C-alpha cells in the first residue's frame, strides 16, 4: 500500500527535492513575472468592467468617466509600485506588509496587515478563477451552467501545480501569461489604430440602460473602488523576494516595475476602447470579450485565442496567491501566530499545508457565491489597501529610525503612498460596505483574534518548556532528583502472549504498586477472565472496573483518575494492542486502545506505554501458526 501511495504521489508531484538543492528552485525575472504578476496583469479582464458596471447605473452619459477613473487607478498603481520598490530593498527577506508593519508599528498593526492580506489572497483565487471561467463561457455559452464545477476543478489543478514546486509551476504558467500580454496588447494597439482611422464604431445595444442612480461624487468613488480591483496582487513581489535569483532585491524591483508598466498600459488601453465604443457591462458577455469582438471579429482566430488566453491567465492568476499565501503563513507560523504545521515544507520544498489550506478556502468561497464574479468583487481589494497603508506607514517609521542617505526623500515618498492608499482604503470600505465589504471587516477581526489566541497558546507552552530563571532551574533539578510514588496499571481483556509481554514490562519498571484492570459489563466474561488469571497463578492483582452502560474509554479514564495521579504520584498505564497486517483491516476492529491512548493524553501526570503486537509478523506466525 505504501509503495502504491508513493507511486501516485511521484506521478502527481514529481521527484522530491533535497534541501541542499533549494537554490535551484530560485526564479529568474522571466519566470517570476508570471508567478508573481499574473494576478495584477489579469485584472485587466475585469477592472474596466467593474468601472462600467457602476457608471451605467447613471445612464449611458456617465460612461465617459470610465477613462479618467482608469487613469486615476493607474496613477495610484505608479505610486504604490514606487513605494514597494523601496520596501523590496529595505526588507529583502520578504513578508511584505506584515514584516514591515510588525517591525515598525507593532504587533497589532502587523496582525491587521497579515489578516487583510490572507483574506485578499483567498478572494484572489476565488475571483480570478471565476472570472477565467466567465471569459470562456462568454465564448462558449453552453458551459455557463457548469461554472461552479469548472471553477472547483481549476482550483484543484492550480493547487496541484504548486505542490510540484514554485519553479515548475512558474514554467507551466509562463506561456498563458505572456500569451495574454501579447494578445491583449495587440488588441489595444489594433483597436487604437482602427479608432484613429475612424474604423471603430460604437456598439448599439437593444435597450437603453435603466437609470437607477444619479451621477455624483459617491457614484464616481464607487466606480473608482471597483477599478481598484486592478491593484490586487501588486504587493505579491515584495512578499516573495527570497524566491528570486541573486541579486534578489534588484531582480524583484525590476519585475515589479515591468508588471506595473504592463498593467497600466493594458488597463488604460482596454478602458479607452470600451469608452469610445460606448460599451456596457452585461452578464452574458464580458467587456473584454466585447472589445475583442469589435476589433478581432466575432468568430476570428484572434478572438477565440484571446478568450482562451484570458481564461488561462485569470485561472493562473490564482498562482500569485498560491505563491504568497503559503509563504506568509510560514512566516506567521514562525512568529507563533499560525499553527506550526504551516512552516513545514513538502517533498518539492513548497509549503504544502498552506497550499492545501488556501485551495480549500477558495473552493468554499466559490461554491458559496456560485462562482459569480460580480457578487465576489465587493469583498475584493478591501484588505489589500489596508495592507498597503500599513506597509507604507511602517516604511516612514523605518526611514526615520534608520536616517540613511536620502532618507527624507524616501520617507516622503512612502508617506505620500500611505496617505493616498489610506484615503483609498476608506473609499473602498465605505462604497463597498453594504455590498459585502462588511464580511471582510468581520473576517479580519476574527483572524486577528485567532492569531492572538495561537500566540498566547505558544507563549504558554514556551513558559512551561523553557526554564526562565535560576530559581526555576533549581526547582527543575529537585524534581529530576526526586522519586515520586509510582503505580503501574495494565488494562487487559484476556490472557494471551500480548498480556504476558505487558506483565513482563510492568514488573521491569519496579513500581510501588502494579496491578491489572479490566473494564467489564458482562459478569460471565469477567468470571472467565478471573478463572484464567487464578489458574495461571499470575502474581499481579486483577481489579474489575464496572461499566453499566457498556462503555470502555470513560470508565477506564475515571478509574485512572481515581488513583489520584499528581506531582508526587506518577501513574503509568500499559496498553497492549495488536497491529493488523493491512491498513484496511483496522475497519474490522473497535480501536479501544487508540481511543484510550488519546483520552489519557488529557489526564495530567499519567504516562502511557503502548505494547504493539504485529499480526502477520514472523514471531506471530511462529507462535500462532495457521
């Protein structure tokens, strides 16, 4: 069975990578761009649509605000990118907002940044995959009713690709990312040329959009908040600096600049074409699909190629979260804010527990919202701007503390970034609050409380495990030299070879008191055991523990507690158990021994010794031939 499992694992994940070869998994800029920037670049597919979706509520006349809003988002992108380039050089160990906020602002701001980022990473996977499925169902409408199922399958595929390792997943995702950049960039260039030549005409819709709101500042701010969904993923590169080849900071900074340039160009280009064609957001066809139909033709090769590439990059945009969520989780686990298991690396040097956890959470969100992008978008981008603000504020404190050459200029840049992103955080939260952003707000509070609880738990464990003073060391020494009274209890149900082994071990422990105990609800079985016990002249007393409700574990635990284990009285419980030859044979047995061992872990000052007897082992075959 083990060999079959290993074979399946090797087929799915590839050969394991030793720790000594970790340097070979580092990423070049060419591979790092699709790994860390696909999320931000792919937002071109829905950011314009989110702007138009809000503006159309004020009628077709309001759509001329789309390009100015996209320009404002692009300007914000430039500010954030420049600010994060400074963060990359100042904190090359990665960790992004969490590390910067914790180091300069304190634990609570750090946990707030971490909670905001983790929520945003989960939403990135859900929104990106759902948007990718929407792109393909725009070209193939018959698949629309299977959107949830397709989305779940795609999340699983991306998770498996990441379990194979960062470098291998980067190679898998490189082609669709660059294909989208070329095809979407070509769309912008071709569409702009046709517009300049007067060959690109407005699209005429069958009905006039229903006016449900007036064009005012609040509506424009709502549209801006929707467009800010293009900003998600901007921080990913600063989180993953250690994944780059040396010089890490320089390569990460250059990759961030390239990403910002590509995203700004595509966002402005697509929004401009959508505005000149008077496009509207409609459920059955994405805005990018409508632009492509007008420029490339309804059934042309380039149209379908772009839709497939859009689906691919949107699905693979989830890879940004799969690259950063596990890494951030490992850092939080290192600092005692997440379970230690998130620090573990799998066979491919990937943080496997973080990858699996992210996939499960994203699938839950997709199913809960029916893979509907418009329903999930209001929960999107709220957390990321909170983390932007905390990170840039932390950088201001960092420069004031360091006061290196040019620190005033750097501090001013980060302060401006903190101010702008802080304002945007308020705008995004207020304009999206009733649409679902309150869920993110509540989830962030719950996560912060979760971090705090785990931290308190690990601190409590550390206080017990690590000596804190000379007085405590002396006390521990006295405990180590003292000899408390010891009682050994052997739980038995019948007399056999396993019982004989347990009795031999119990005597070898030389306890102050050694007796056997049997949990019984059948007087006949008890009488039979007592007769055998006396007939074999076993010199260990046998005590019966009554079980009127035919239970085993609870009466056994109550009996052990009745012996009053404590600092001066150690109770050792010996549990004989047999181990079956095949794993599935465990289903044929009641597993009383396993349940008793698990329950005894909760009883202080009790030591548990398990004596396994392997059914099918050579010694067992000799003793009990068929």
